[in-house]
C-alpha cells in the first residue's frame, strides 16, 4: 500500500516526505493533526522552497526501506550515522537528541558501561539509530536484542513479560512525551544513556532526487535558518 501510494505521488510530481510517529519531533495528536517541532521545521523549509509535497507516515522499517527505493522521496527525522552516510543525501539538520536504556524502577540492573547491557534483553526498533548503533557495538539480534516494530505496547511488555524483555532503548524526548499519557512509564526509569552526544536528526533525501529540487530545499533552509 505504501509503495502504490508512492507511485501515485511520484506521477503527480509531488515530493514524498516519509516519516514515522516519533514524539515530540513528529506525531499525530488526538485531533488527527500531524504536529511536532520537526514537522514545523520541515513544513517551513518546503513551503519556503515552494515545493509540492505529501507526508507518508508508517512504521520506521517500512519508511526507511521505501525512501531508498523511490527517487522522488525524502525522510525525517533520521539520525545521521556512519552506517547510513552513503545511503542518503543529508540535506539539513533538524535537532540533536540523546538515547537511553529504560528499565523497571523496582529492579536492580548492573550497568556501568555499554557492554554491561549485553547481559539483558533490550527491545529496539528495527533499522532505527539505536539498532544500528548497538549492532556496531557487538549487540546481536535474539541474543541481546528483541526486535519490535513500534513502541506502542513496549512498556506493558516490560512490566508483564519479565524475562522476555529487560530493557527498552529510545530517545529521552520520546520517553518524556509518552510519560505524559502512558501510566506504565511510571514504573520505569533511565538506566544508562548512550555516549552519542552530538548525534543529530536530519531531513535526508534519496540520492537520486532531482538536483534542482534538492537545491531549492537547501536554499530555503539557508534563507530561514542561517
């Protein structure tokens, strides 16, 4: 369904802006409106560039793979990292972020460094920044990581399926947002923060995106933010 949607938008010369629910950066509120600090920034730049665009919101793994297949597409908010560097054109930065492991308040965890986390099972979204970062530091699927498609039920999973999942890794902004609406987060606390200070979220595009479109986006960003 996502790919067919992409094809229709491409035929109409509309730029596909692919993303996921990632509060507070981008999310759908209770009124069905897509909002967030990243959404505001992306809209401001694209409107300034006078480009027709449409948002496509899906699970991260779907979004991440689809934007690499469709030349007339861009993605946000995506963390810039070495494994991804050659996959996209990194058009403009959106915001910095920090990422942490969260576990039960009632449980004692022996974590003083990243390698200590390997004794536990950590839930992580496939193909997101944390997944790639942990893979790069020796974490393996099934042995150290439990792959999930979204964080919708992960807090309940932590509290009800002890032994299956010990920790969840996500951005601190994301946890703070969910703590406002999900009571299960009250049972959790931050256990360890990744040493990724300076990590940054970006608006990135397919490497085959028409150069004129990319130039218009860059010029608009520079006019607004530099």
